C-alpha cells in the first residue's frame, strides 16, 4: 500500500489531479482529527491553510509517502502554533479598560459575560499551571483540595499557584481601578 501511495504522490507532484485527490482523501480525515484536538472549531480553516502550503510546495517535496505524511504533520503543527501565537498576541493587545471598575450587579447577564470574557483574556496571559489554578479556584469556585485532584497537585501547590497567578494579575491591573483583594480566594480554603 505504501509503495502505491508513493507512486500516487509522484504522480501528484507531476500535476496529476486524480492522484492529488487520492492524497487528499487519504490524508484529510486524519489531519482534521488531529487539528480538531488542537484547534477545535478552527480545524477546517487550519487544514485549508495546510493544503494551500502543500499545493505551493508539492513539486519541490522530496521523499516517499511516509515522509510526505510527516511533512504534512509538521506543517499542521506549525500552523497550529501560528494560530496560538496570534491568539496570544490578540489577547495581549486587549484593552484593560473593558474590565468593570465595580462588581457587576446580579441579573445583568450581558455585563457578567463581558466581565468574564475580560477576566479570561487576562488569565490567558498567565503561565499554564497558574492559569489553570486561577480558573478552577477563582472563576469556577472549586476549593484547593478538589482543584488539586483535578490538576494532580497538592492543595498547598494549588494555593501557591493561585496566589502567584493572582499576584501577576494584580501587577498587570495595577493601573486600573480593580482591586486585587476582591478576587482573593482565601475564603474558599
């Protein structure tokens, strides 16, 4: 089978549309499954970017079908990383002014969602372990024991990660009217 697909690859490199369609039908399902795990709803867009790169560079590719599959996987990985970097850049440029200066009144769902969105954008800047701890403890409201079970860490480690994460957020928010004290999880053990 691999030899046959290497022959199909060679034909596609020479411009055979039918051979390219065979490559596409063979590679696309696995590529999409992989991208869905890594990018969620953006999987089809990222896959389209990968196929565009394949079309542009197929003639210069050297190797058999197995190397071709590795090449496609490498390109998809780079596209996923590019998407993540772009998302982080967009989050870094999000204006802090969108954060509410006072707690949101209960019942105003639109304002609550906007506040939550702003908070999540800020938390996304934290190192992953701190972000996970802050999300589970402060946003979701789990105690340190349960959070530790979820993250595979001790309750003390969770409290430390949460404290460091909140301290980083407070430093980032130093120029806004939001107070760090309002979001301290000490009342939740």
